[in-house]
């Protein structure tokens, strides 16, 4: 969960698909994740004091443009 280029909170590991939920209470946004869409775990919260009453939101996805290939030879 990222906010204002200053907050970066990692979610859990493993399990796909991963369901995501955002919940707003005033200027606080809380993120949740689920592996089944029924049981939710809180990832974290951010306070955004300048948040307007009506906002647009979305999901940002990135993938690095690099690939690392390693070769390991076994020895006796």
C-alpha cells in the first residue's frame, strides 16, 4: 500500500489470486487483503489530510524491466 510517495506497506506473501479492499473513514484509508474474498486481513492505514470528499482511485501495478539468470554448476 503506497501513499504520497512516503508510505510503502507490504502485503502478505503467497496465495493467488489476491483480493484487495480499500475502506475510507474521513481522511483515513485502510487497505485489506484476502486470498478467498471472505476473510480479510488489514494491511495498513494512511492518513491523507488533504483528501477531498470525492476522489478517484485505482490500482497501480509495476514489473521491473530486468531479468537475472544465474547458472550454478555442481561440484564433487
